[in-house]
C-alpha cells in the first residue's frame, strides 16, 4: 500500500484535532470525515483493519484540497497532504477512483480541457528563444487573460520569448488525483518539448506548474539543464526590478496580496511578489491577517468535491475577500489562475493577476 510510505503521518494525525479550525475542505462541508483527523481515522481502518474503500471513504479522500493549511499549523510538522496523495494512488490502483476523476483523466489523455468546458486552447507560435513561458492546463484552457498579459508585458519590454505550439498537458493534475503513471507519461511529453527549445529561463504563472518543474521533474528523473532558471513570473519581474530593467508607475491605491499554496506554502516564494507591490504602492500595500504560510486557501488543487467537479470556489474566495475588506483594501493581487477565478465573484473588490497589475503600471520598456 502506498500509504505505508507515510505511516508516521497517519499515526500522528488520526487522533489529533488541533488543525481542525484551519482545514479548508472541512470548514466547507462540516463533515467529520472531511477534516484531517477524520481522514486519518478512516485511513487507519483501511491500513490496520482491512476496511475497503467505498464511495463515502473515496469522497472523503478526494474532498481534500491538498492546500497544506493543516501542515502550516501543525506543531509536529506532519504533512497530511502527502498521506492523502498516497491514499489516492492506492484508490486508483484498486480501481476505485471516482467517476469524475476518471473523466478528468480521459480528457487530459486526449488533450482536452480537464475541467469540462469547451473553451478553446490558447494558441501561440513557437520559436527558438531564451525565455519559454509554460501555461499549464488551467491557463491554457480557462485563463487566457493571464498569458496575454504576460506576453504583452514582455513584448513592451522588448524581451524575446516563446510559448509551445499546442502545449502538451503537464500531467500535474492527474498526479494530484492519484494517476501517478499517467501523470509521469504526460510530464515526459512536456519535458521533451522543453528540451527542444533549450531555454535559459522557464517562466510560469501557475504555481502547480512551478511545483511540477521544481519538485516532480527531479523525482521523475527529468533533468532540466543546470543553467536554466525556473521562475514564477513574479520572481522574474522582481529580478528585472532589482536589475533596473523594470520601471513602474507609483500608485496610492491600497492593495494586498494573496499568497499561493503551491508557490508559497510548498515552495517558499513569498518575498518577490511583495517587492514588486511595495515598489508600486509603498505604504499603501497592506497585508491581510493570514499571510505567507498561514494564508487562506484559494483552492489551487480543489478539483473534486463529493464526487463532482468542484464548483464552490466562490465560497473560498468570499472568505478571502472578507479578509481584504477588513483591512480596507479594494484590490487583491493573485499569483495563480485558480485564485483569480475563485475570487472573481467578489464584486466589490478588484481581483488582478500580478502580471496584469504590473502591465498596467509599466512606465517604460527595457533599457
């Protein structure tokens, strides 16, 4: 059993309720099985008492958003999300993957939108360039405004770049759903395309893709050239700012930043986005109550809930927007397509991806 690799997490979490108040999915459904302790007890019965996976148990495991809020608030530093990922592999291997997960898999393997919409994929001409921008499935199918902003920004600064024509699926979502073999096979195709370009810098806007390149690729044995830098767009812009190559207009509007689960909590990228926003807003940049490793989840890996495609992202978004209202700001800067989408229904607050925000504040091009 895959969960045996994380047996110490199971032993520690099955009787501990201390992270209950910060569990994103548990505080959405208020079902005991949707809290870390409830999942731990269920998996303990699977492992020690030969309990079989049924629909309710499978739902409990797939209802987890893998956001890591429980880990960030755990005195013992136990990564419950890693146990959940292991359990999902066991569920897939036992043939019990939920129907909606199987449908996502089928669509991704055939190059279609995994989220069910018929949105056309974002298209771009491919060429040799030192900078390669990787979108990922969410941006490719659902968030075209983000790559448009990135490309406009780079073009106005006369920075040569390229995208992959018909970018293959990264497989990241399948990996998080427990389809480990399929995930690696799709990642291999993306890796091969990256090698053809041989870029000096790989840029991403989706933290899931950042995590894939930084952590999954090495675990798969995929070696990106040591000289190639993997950067979230916020990191790249912060470097341009530091090097004096990015000039930004000032703003007196009060703005705040929503940290990302997969960029921040799992990869510790916190400072660079703040350097950009403080350069623009100065003292008008304000922090929400819960920031950095304690930031609220926007559902970056919330794909399934109760056997259906997750559709309650606006509830997560409203909780975050309330935090922004409490500090009297009307603009939230986001670092992921999922965050922007799930906060977008907060009509009284402006939700802007960091590339879009910087584009609007651009003063002059590259020197």
